[in-house]
């Protein structure tokens, strides 16, 4: 017997089993579905539901008009009916197959019989036609024999009409079923219908209003929300919102659906990264009265802050960024406000106030929190306003001090310039924390400052002594230096019409608001207009000061108190904690500052200052030329100005400058009377020849040979003597009177003016041009004129009384040719100390002491 071939009704897998298993149950090996082996049936067409079911094999080519003789079917054994179904899910059936679904020729129209796809029993298969006869057709009609005369084609029209009629009947039946099911649906109230019917079916039910149908549709959409897009939810929300606004019987129901779609829309859009979608929905829901703060925040972070607009200016099209209206609208809704920096904070930044730094740091942090914008929420605004208030308080305090003393801001700006120049890695960072051996400390931990107009005093902080203590100790010095500056202005700057020349490099356009961007010819003029400070550096102790001299001046100078360091334009000194107003140490510090300060003022206002470069830790002038006409002006004028008297030792003492420098006078008389046998070692014409210290020594040796002096001295001796002689020469030219009139004062000041104002070029170290100018001013045309001038000089100086200036000079003894190592000699500790006391300029202590000891 032929095996039964059938498909799995679930997956279509084809199986082949022997016929004895017909009607038995088993499972599909592929999908596991329960299947029953079909019972073979007759393959003849059957009528189901009034429609004829035709197998494709029954359609024959009716080209012949002749019919074959009926085929007599053989008797077939009756097919036993299957008995009751037993639970034999695991019945052992030989399942062969695995073929795909039924082939196309095995497919039937309409509902297939149970045995579709199975082969007919052999007993039901008609015998093959006799030779010469056509293939038998269903119903016993013989098929026409091809090529036989008289054969006609069968008309297919009845078949087509039958198929079309059957399809039409099926469509009508389906429509009737659907209509009947709709009638069983109850009135729509937002719920589903009976027996699994959907609300959309109810929405189509005749007799419902449009609102009822829309409510039914909303209910269905909410049940199937997963299938809805954000745009669909938005549309449903808008429909429900608009219906809820209208007055109607279902207003409350529409409002309920509006809220449900709002919650669903907010949830869906919150997970979106589409900035347009998020922004539109956030604004729409907010405008409809919903609290959607999180969604608005998300929109704010996603959207563009600015939009680009194009404008034509002066015929040129330019792009500009302007704030986005939508962004500003959302910020306004959230309570964000644009934070704008107060205009005065530019000054606070320029002054580098600590409070400004705190404010700026917090501002950057908040800007980072909000995505780099300047729109802050109320809490952030309140916080940054607190920092702003502290910064403004500090800035206003500085302004108040400046209004009182006229210099607080200038001093602050000077301190910041000093800090910038001494940051790590800067070319001139000679006083950075690293350079001072304090690299682990911050700059402000190492340096502080105080000031008095026009000086900035930069103080290296030391343990146990703060800037306030040092400021109190400087009170007397501050008074003295202010009066010295005033004297310099009245006697040199104004009469000589001098301009500030230092700094030589830097900006020439002012950044101060009161000067409104004014441009100056030189950086020095800018510094004068803006009131730049003159800077004094106070190192923490003498050891640090000596190390500075060793590192940057080629060697230490024991006993030195201060030095005007020309390359940096600073006075460098050190803090003597033993200096108390009125005592010896304080007097030494005061006199030293006076001397070095006059050097500073001269360098800042004299014409043609030298520029310096640092080469291998040493500074070298860029030009090989003198700074002044001669050392007589450089040191002699300075020492004579430093000859001062004061009313008392208080902070309000009055000073008079350009008085007799009793210390220099004592030194000159000592050399004149004891070493040279009352011969003038340095005449005025000799002093005019000396343009540096080397020339001082050279001229001194020449004069010693000329005077036939037998002195065992070196060049330091002549430098020390030159200091005293040039000081007294300047004093003589300024104070000498004849017939009650100052004979040489105006001429001497004209000579000084020619130097300071740059009336004669200083191209080389040849002194002839400067000597010639002196001779012209003083009407000197012969040696007799020189001799007369020197006679007046010596007589004037000898007539001066060498008063004690409050220092013990009784032990000032120096050895002569034979040497003297007594208790008062410079070689003894007592002599060294007492000789040091008598010096008006302790910064030159070591040079002069060695020079006189060498004699």
C-alpha cells in the first residue's frame, strides 16, 4: 500500500507513514505540535458549503470533442472508521519526511478535505486507458485522444464562472459575520466589547456620536501604546486637549484622556535626544499648565543657545550670534536669569584680589554645571551673588584706601608686576621662591608688601615677623624717603624739565579708565602718568642679602646694607630686626636707603638710561658707554645730597638735604692731613676725568707719583678717597659763597642738568667732551683757573667743622706708613667696628675699610 503523505498543520513539515497508522496521534519532530495521521479518502471532488471544490488535476485540456469511454472503478475495500481517540501522544509512528509545505499542484481552492495532499488508495486509482483512448476524466468520461479527428477543445468559461461565484459567496458570508458581530457590541464607554471585540470595532458601530467613537479610539490607543510613535501620542494629546476645552457632555472624559496622553508623551519624549521634539513638547505641555521642569531642563541642555544671523556692515557681510528666542523662553520659564559680570570686576581682576579669584572659580564651576552658559537658576544665582558681594567688598576697600592715600592701587599693580616678573621660568626671576630656596611655598607665602607714595616696599616674609611689624619699623624711613622724593622733584625734575625714562621696555598705551587708552611716547612716560611705584626689596636677613650679592654681583660685601641694582631698577636691602627708631642700626639703614634712593631717582629720570641683558647669570649693559658724565656726578652729587640733618627721630621729623656730609668730610680731612701731607690728592679736574672706578684708581696712582707720595695702597684706597673728595667737591660747588652770593651754584646745576637732560651724547668713555663743557660753564681757560678753583675748594672744605653726627668716631684710627695695630686700628675688632660706625654710607663700608687699611 502506498504510504500516507501529509504535512504538519503548524509548521508545514511533510511526513510519510504507512496506512496502518491512519487516525493515530503523534507530535511533530520539528515544532513539537500535536498532529493526527489523516485517514485516506476518495480523491473525487466534493461540494462543501454549496461550492464545488476542484483539484487542479481535474482540469483537463478539452481540445477534443470526443469523450473517452467511462472507466469502471474497481471495487475497493471499505475504509474502517477510526475508533475513539486515545491519549497516544507518544505512539510509535514511523515519521518520514521533512519536506516543505504542500506543492502548488497539491493546493486546493476553499477548505481542503481532511486527506488533502495524500495519495489515493491503489484500489481507487482508475486503470490506465486503452491504447488509442484518451486519459480518463472524472465522472467516467474518457479524455480526448490528442490528434484524433473530430476532437474539440473544452470551453473553460463555466469553470471561471464557478470560481468567481464561489469567491463572491465567500466575501458575502464574511461580511455578514462581521456585521452580526458588531451588533453584539455594547455602547462605547471607553471599555472593550464582548468576546474579545475591540473598541475600534465599537467606534464603527452605527448610531455612535463622533465623540463616542473618538473616546473608543483613545481607549484602544492607550491599550496599544507600544505601537504608537511620539508624534501619534502628541496628536492624540492635542485632540483630547481641544475636546476637553470645548463645552460638551464628554468634557471630563476627554480631560482624563488628555492627562493620560500627557503623562505618556512626557515619558516618551524624556528619553528622546531629538532637541526639536523635546523643545516643542516641553513648551507645549508647560503652556498647557503642566509641571514639566525635568523636561524643560532637558530641552535647555539639548537646544542651541544661539542662532547665527548675517548683517552687512560697511559693505561687508558678517555673521553674528544672537540668543535663541526659544532658549531664552525656556530659561525664563525655569527661573533662570542671565548672570552678567559687574563692570567693576575688570578692575578687581586686574588687581588680582583673592576674593576675585574665589568668585571666578565658582563662576566657572557653575557655568560647567549648566553647560557652559551664563543663565543660572535661582539657587545658583544666589550663590554666585554671595561670592560677588565678598569680592566687591574687598575691591571697594582697596578703592577707599586709594582715595585716602592716592597710592594703594598703584602699589597693588606694582606688586603684581613684580610677581609676574618672578614667576618660575621667567628670564628675570631672581626673586622667585625657587631662587630664594623656598620653592615649596606659594609666591604670596614668600612675598608681601607695604607702601608709601611713591614707593612699594616688597618684603620677604620671615618666621616671627610679619609685614605689619616691618611697616611700623619703616615709618621713620618712609617719612625720610617721601621728603627726599619731593626735594628731587623740586630741585632737579621741574627745573631741568626731566621726563621719566624707566622702564625702557613695555606698553605705551594706558589701560586705566581715567586715561581712556591714551598713547604715550615711551613706557617711562606711561609709568609716570599711571603712577608706577619705585620698588624697594627687603630680604629677610643679612645672610640672604649677601647671597644675593654673591650670585648677581660677583661677590659679597660684608657690612653692606643696601644696593641699587641697576639691571632690575630695584633697591635691594635686608630687614634688620635689631633696628629700632633712633638707635645705631636704624640710623645706618636710614642713611643707606637715602643714598641708594637718590641713585634710583637719578636712574629713573636721567636721559638715556642703559638697558641690560642677562648672560650666564650675570647682567651686561647692551651698550658700552657711560651712564653719567663722570663718577663725580654719579657718586659725589649723591653723597652730597645724602648729607642731611633732621629735626628729631620721630616719624614726623623734618629733613634738610644737600647739607654737609660730616662722615665724608672726616674721611677727606683724615687723608689730607695724615696721608698726603696736606696735599690735595684728587683735584676737581682729576675728578672730572674719572668715568668709572678703574679710572679713579688710575688717576689716583698718577697723582701719587706726581706728588711723590710713598703709600702702600691698592686701587680700592683711591676709590675710597675719591668718594670723599667728590662728595666734598659737589658740596663746595653748591654752597661756596663770595661776597654773600653763591659763586658756583648755578654753574654746577647747569652742568648737572646737561648730564641728566642728555644735552651731550655719551658715546664713549673719553672724558674730553664733558671736561670741555665744564670749562665752558666755569670760564676755565688755563691751568691758573684750575688752580684757583682747587684753592677755593680746599680752603672751603678745611673751614667746615667736622661735627660728630651722633656716632662714635673717637676710635677711628688708621695705620700710617709704619703701620699701627693698636686697639683703634682697622685691623683690630674694635677699630673695624668703630670705623664702620663713622660711615654715612655703610653700603660702601667694605670698600673703604679695605682701601684705608691698605694705606
